[in-house]
């Protein structure tokens, strides 16, 4: 049986070299089984993880297995727990920090970010002509359990249009039915963020009134 942590190590190194997980930023998780998931331990350099740099948690946040007694679960474990509870089909949850994600989170005054109707949306499962798709945006709270609860409450009443959410001045989180799909979603959404920033810096024939003009 393949150890899912190897996928997380590979993805983490990939994101690190893309500049999306510099230093200890970000956190990745993947389910070991229906009730538990491996998550990156807090304070680990994401460019050089090994099998001991993870903690196995259950969906209530209890530690099931810890390869290194010094490990602490990622501070954002509560967000991963909420995602796995809300979307039982999700097998991986990836959160990265990028300059682009931080900047685009400031381009709207509301609680969502309109995504451009470009071809890359297909990479997030959107197969529509002229799609009208928004990305849920959340305030960055010091209390991460409180932030996780706000995510749970919002998505319980209104399902997101895409398997992703954005935390203001922080970063993007995606979830998927496999680690490979989660990696793809990160690459796609970060491409879209870069597109939005470039579009905001040039005259547009179709300005979006909900977004702040740069």
C-alpha cells in the first residue's frame, strides 16, 4: 500500500519551488482512510519534508499517530477538519500562500471574488459558456477555529461553486478527491489569480464593478 505522505512530500516540494510555500508557509493534508488524515506538522520547511514531518489526526482533531513527539499539527488543522466533514468525497486538502492570492483578495469589497470566464476554469470543473463563477472569500481571523466555524456555517447554507476558498491577505485552500487533483486545482487557481492581477492593470472592455480598480 502506497503511503499517501509521499504524495504530500512531492506536492509540497513542487509548490515550494514555485514560490507558493516558502519557508514554513502553507499546509497540506490527505486522508489515510475515511476517518483520519495526515497533515503537515507545524513549523516545517515545505521544501524538505520527510515521512516524520506529519501528524495523523481524526476528524475531531485528535492525534492518532505522531512519528515525532516534537511534532504539532498545523495550526490550520481545524480548517482541514471542516472541509473533510463538509465534503466527505474530498481526500486531499491543500493550502498555499502566494503573493498573487494575497493581492487578489484585496480586489473586492465583498465576501466573494468573481473569477474571469476564461478557459482555465475547466480545470476547476466548470464546463459552461460564459460562466458566472465566484470564489468564496473569508476574513483572516487570528482564531483559526473561529475561521473554520465561519467556513462551516457559510458552506452549510450555500455550497461553493468551485472546490476552493480564499482567505483575505492569507492564501487559497482547495480540496479534491485525490492528491493529484488537489495539486492541479492549486496550479489552476494560481494561474487565474495571476490573470486577474494582469487584467486589473490593463484597460478592460468588461470591467467588473464589484472589484476595486488598481
